[in-house]
C-alpha cells in the first residue's frame, strides 16, 4: 500500500503516468492492495467513484469518456473498461442541470393506433434516439380537454419541446400559445395551427386530393362523392379544396351537393346508405381517410354494387387497410414516417440552435397509389 500512495505524493509526475503505475499495481493481482468497490455497494456509480478506483481525477474520467485528445489511449481504454464493468450510466438529472435540457421530447397525437400516426411515431423515435433524446407520448383521443391535460403532463415532466398533431375538437390554441410564450418550442405536424408562429410539417393534402379526384374523372366517373373531414382542421379544408379544383378543372357539375362531412366508420354507416339510395347514386367516392373509404366499400358491396365496376373508391393514407380490403384500396400515400423524421429534426434544431433557428414549414409530397378499387383508364 505504501508504494501506491507514495507515487501519488509526487506533484511533478504527469497524471497519466501516475494513473498507469497505479492501475498496474491495482490490477496486478496483489492481494494486499484494496480494490474500491464501495460504489458498487451504494448503488448509482458516479464519475468520482471511477476516478477514485483508477487513481485519477474526475475531470480526466469525463474527458476520457468524451474521447478528448489530451487523454492517452491507455487511459481511455481503462476508463471504458471500468465503465462497462460497473455499468456506469450518466445521471440524467445532473446532465439536464448542466445543459439546461432534459433531453426529453413530448409528443401528442390524436390516436396512437391510427396507422398514419403510428408511422409518424416511428420516424420521431428513430431520429430522437439517434440524437440522444427520449420521447414521451400522449394521446388526445380527439378530445380538446385531453389535449390540454396532455400539455400539462408533458410540462410537469420537464420536456424540452413538444411535437403535436391537433385533435378534431381543438379550436382554441391558448394552451399552445402559453407554452410558446414561455420559450418552449412546439412543432405542429399534419394537423397544424396557423395562428401561432412555429415550425410545421404538413402533407401536401390539396395536391393529393386533386390527384385522387382527377384519377376518378379520367377513369370515367361523372358523379363523384367526397366524404370530407372536419371543416375546422386544415387537412379537411385542403383535401376538399383539392377535390373541388379537379372537378372545376374538368367542368364537373353539382359537386357542392356531393361534399358531405364523414370521416369515421360510424358516420359512414349512417351516411353512405342514404347516398346510395339517391335516384342517381355516385359512381365514384373519394374519402378523407382509408378507414372511412374501407367502410364505404363494405356498405357499397352490401347494397349490391360492384367495386370498381359500378363505384370506384379512393382513400387517403395508403396504410395497411388499403391492402386488406377486397379489392385493395386505391389511396393517397402520406409518408408518415418522413413527417415524423422532419418534425423531430426541426424541434431538435430549435433546441440546439435557439439563437439562430428560423421557423420553417416543411411540405411532404403525396402520391397516388393505384390498386384495385378504381377502374383502369380506357
């Protein structure tokens, strides 16, 4: 023991030299030397515990973990080996106090089970994980009240920023306005708020709907029905606008009466049978989402119509539902994974470049995926 401690009494020896001699003695198998395992017994291992065991300073351990060029390869290796042996994990609270960030991002979606939002979540998680951030998810379940409470929950959990897609009921944005005033960044995606100056990631809903309606017209449909989304959400308005643009471009008549708010399977079960009983039933249906389109297809077939020979049907999402309907559903691909990736990238950019970050609106292109529920062009 005397030899080890006498080495540490020479102030002129470089710390790396002291470390190498001390580490060799501690690991040489000399049973007379104490091995410091107090840290293992008391629970959470700290940088100080590692430094004490190796006979170096905590700052040297910290630099070694960061790969600092001033630290020798031997020291770095020894630190890494002990870190792995003791299963050392940085204290997240200490890191957040030091950096001012919790490295946690909050996400609010209307429905986690919805295919589009599940793909968005995958994109968010992949980029967040690679960037060293954790993610907390909340579900509004299409409720404004639950959305407000979700914001409160995330704030109480000290998230650094929030990614959110609005609920169908949301018309008041004070809960988001207040947190932006407090300096907490928000990124809206898909269902966005245009009243606040924030980053946004949107799908090109208008063009996607235009392509869908155009395809129905070009494959011979003349009486086209649009099952539309909530008028208070921009995605509903933009998809309706794309539908109307196509019909106007091709001089289709009486489209105003063929736009009906219907964006759930439950509403489709009430509305579609009445539409089919009209004197002149539709020969084409464009639904605001795949779930509504699939339910409409089922009802159409139950009422004796053939898809697509009598009625062509198009949805919007191009998720798993579009592959399991009979026939497979023609639909507009939203690229939800890309939406999630770009949304979290914008948020992280804001968090890590607060003084130079400028707000952006990113538009993800859509594409029409043609399957069996629409007729082929002549």
